[in-house]
């Protein structure tokens, strides 16, 4: 078991400050980190917003998250400074927001800052009128910049409030209109040529040398790559297949991966996947497990299996609670030998340190992980960076693969034990419903690919945690969980991803309880989130309060947009339940964004994944009989992205399974839009009928 610096420990370290503000009563680890700042921080709530209005004070809305490096830097430079705090306390109502806990607030004010500055990021700092309408914003500010900006804005609001209010009026209109989705009333006609054009546009920004996108920094794109994988297989695109292997191999071998503890960091600050920003996020690792698991089905590349397995080992060891819940993230910063917070201090190594630990093995280790000019980072620190395949390395160094694997295992165990002795980075131990659902998908995909029963067990355990703790009596979801308490009403991302996860659990268990609950959550979402004019979902429910705008999440980012996930859910559930409304809504949602998806594929990749379902062969595969689960397990060892799987070992009232059960035989039914081929009993024969 690994122990991290908890938020309480980290807060205790700040007891040197004589101040305590209202954040001490919050549960968010990020907010608790600021509970002893001299700034009179308060959380976003009715009380703090009412106070701003009653005192006619501008509001500082400062948004960050626990693992955010530059959030910590700004805190140290400005928010822990008494003179800066006095300026803030005298002139503003200061509200701290955990972007992971309140993505709805982050979404609105990020939109405002992007409209004002053309860019965004965290920390996000926005100045708003007493009613919450934004007037100025940015990301990280130095102490000097922050002080000057606050002084100037406070003076402007005092001396010429009408000018400020007039600007706010214009900006709020921009916020409400941005990302506005219009109902597409043209005839629906999804074409394979449209998908081909989107991929052609996408190829213009792909880095075929190193993988990822052409950029000075590299993000994994963990849910965009599965679309390219699917497209490359279904269209036999050898160029894309080579690109995907380059990307997945370089990520697996690069500094973005932690070969000692397992798991992936959030991104690298260079183009070669070498120098990471060391925070580890649950959502990245969840989606990367799914990606590597799917890629293994296509290629049978053992490196992909190894990275999926190592990542899941890391997640269970460092991000999983005993009740099956998963924590959110691990900080990039930890205390170095001098006791000062330093990015990457926990994960990097000095040459002399490695020589002392590994002794006679160091020479080989040095070659394998480039403890040389290639792997050097800064301040004589090295990031373990692999640039050769194991086969090539073993051949070059006259060592067998078996012996190399033994050494790798010993090196990992030895260095992991040594690393444990260091000061550990901070753990954000809140549980987010949507991110946990992504982790369930990671486990279900890994189980489908590798057939490790433990992965199935953990998927069910976490799904049961969500089922028992995060679903309220009225059928709605909670967004967050910490210290035994569920809180914050769910957002569309929670519903979309939980529905998706429950469908996935059904597909590996055939327990219809999960499918039934997925349908119930879908119906709740349609009642409380749907914009009937456009068939799109708002990010917040119709009961949300204290927000200046109601936004829609449409563009796919590092996590797919809730609308694109929901459209795919409706597509699947429309098949399972023969529900025409679900199917019609899914088609309309996709139709609304189809043109944008072709023009900007990197921002609509999950929509394009749905579009392929309409432009090529898509099969319903229903397996009925006593051996249904066994045959489905075998079926899932093939890469078949163009099928929907249903099954039952007994009579079932599920529309897709009705009248298909035979007590003495297990049949595999293959259908397209209700037209079915003759049933098969042999999985291999059935697979032969599932043409892309």
C-alpha cells in the first residue's frame, strides 16, 4: 500500500499561517489547500454571491485544481502574501473554485477568458461584477501583474462603474452565443466520403515522425486515437496504422510514461514525449488503458499489453480506495531533499544515486534508459527514456530477452522501493463520478482484450460503488464523493459516462441490471438536460442555480464531450430497446455537428466515431443460450468496433433478445437494422460475417 500526502497533512503544514478562511469547511482537497491563505476565500455558494451584491463588490473567481503546478506557484507568490491578500480582501469578494468539482463554473468563466484573451488554462482568474458577469480575466499572473491588475480594476469600478457594466453586457452576450448549436433541418445523409475528408484534414496536423499532433508539446489524445485506430483498420489505411504504432510506442517508451511505478503523466513539454509535466490524472490513465487494450486486439503487440497492465497496477495501488472508488489525481510537485516543493522531484533520478542503488547493473540500465545526454532533463536529473525496442537492445548488448525481462523486473522493484522513501506528492482523494466511469471502461476494455478475471472484478466493484453511492433516490446522479459523503448534483458528463460504463459492464457480464439502469439514467437526462429545440444536452440540469449562462459541451477535448458520448449511448440503447426516439435523437445530434466534424476533426473525433456507424456496416450481435457469456467472451477477443453485443443465458424480455432463447443450443444472431442472417453456433463463422 502506498501512502500519499493527504490534504489534511498538507493543510497542517500551513499552520504557520495565522489565518483560516471559510474554505476550512470544504471537502475539496484543492480548496483545503487554500484554507490558510490570508485571503478571505470563500467557496462558490449562495451566501458568497449574495454578499458580493449586498456590499457591491467585484468578485474574484479563481479556478484551479489540486494537481495544477502553476496554481501552486501563484498561491505561493500572491495568495500567501499578506499585502496582496489585503488588496483582495478590501476590494473584492474572493471565491475559490475546484474546476474538477465544479466544471460548470469553470466552463463559463473559461469561455469568458478565451473570448477576452484568445487563450485559456489554469489557474483561471476572472474578475466579475457583483452579479457574476465577467469583466476581466486571465490565467497565471505574477505577483506584480496581479497586484497592478486588481488595483486598476478596483479603481475603474469605483470611478466609472457604467463603463465596466457596459463591457460586461457585451461579454455576456458573447458567452451565451459562443458554441451555440443550431438545429440542422437539412436532410440527414451521412456519407463515408465525409469521414474520409475529415481524416484527410486530420492528417495535416499529425506528427508522423514522433506521433501525436505536430506541436512543441505532446498530449496523448487518449480517446481521439481509438477513432484513428478504427478508421485505419476498417479502411486498411497503412499510413495511419504506422502512425498509430509510432505514437503508442513512443508514449510507452517515453518520459510521459512512468516505467517504475506505472501509469502516464498528463503531457510532455517537448515534441519527443521526453519531458513530462509530472501530474498523473485518473482520466488520462483510464482512457489510455482502453486505447492500449484495443490496439493490442488489432496488433497483438506485447508492449501494448504491458503498458495497459502496468497502468492498471498503478491505478489500483495509488488511486483506488478499499470501497472500489477511484481518486482523482496525483500532484506534479513533491518535496526535494531540501524540503522545498519541486516539480518531478519524486520521479526523477541523479546518476550517482542510480549507480549507488543498482551497482554492477548500472551500466546496462544506463544504456537501456539513456542515463546520458539523451535522457538528461535539468539540474543533473534524468528522466527514464527508452529509445530502443527490447529485441534490438537485447541483440545489441548480447543478452537474451528472458534475462533482460528479469533485469527489468528487478530494476523496477528496487527503484520503486527506493522511491517510496522520498517525500510523496499530494493525492487529490476526491472521487468524481464521470472519471470513475471512464476507469470502468478502462477495466472492461482490458478484460475484453486480456481476459484477466481480476479486471472484470474491479470493473464491477467500481460500478457497484457508483450504483450504491452516486445515484440519488429521485434517479439523479451525484458528481462528487469524499469522506463517505456524496455531494454536488451531477452534470451531463456524469450521466453520459456512467451510462456508457454501465452498458460496457452489461456487455461483459450480461447482467441486465446495468442496462436497465443505463436506460433509467438516459430517461432522466432527457427530462432534465435536453434542449428540445436542438436535441442537444445542456451541461447543467434544469434545476441548477446561480449561473449566468447555461452551456452545452459539444467539442471533444482530452475527454470526449458529454454530448458526443450521450449521442453514442442513444445509438446503442436505441438498438437494445428498439427505441425510435433514442435513435432519432442520436441521428439529429450528430447531424447538428456533422459539418464542423469534417472541418475540425481533432475537436469532433468522438462524433466521427459515431458517424462511421452510419456510413459502413454496423451489426447487432445477439447471443442467446446457456453458453452465451462464453461465446461472447470469445467474440470479444476480436477487434470488432462495428458491432453491438447483446446476450442472455436464459429467456429475456430485452427487445433485442426477445424470442431468441433455445434451451438446448446457443445461437449467435447477426442483424443489420432488423434484417438477420441465419444464426450461427460457431464464433469463428459468426466473425466471418462481420465485414467492415
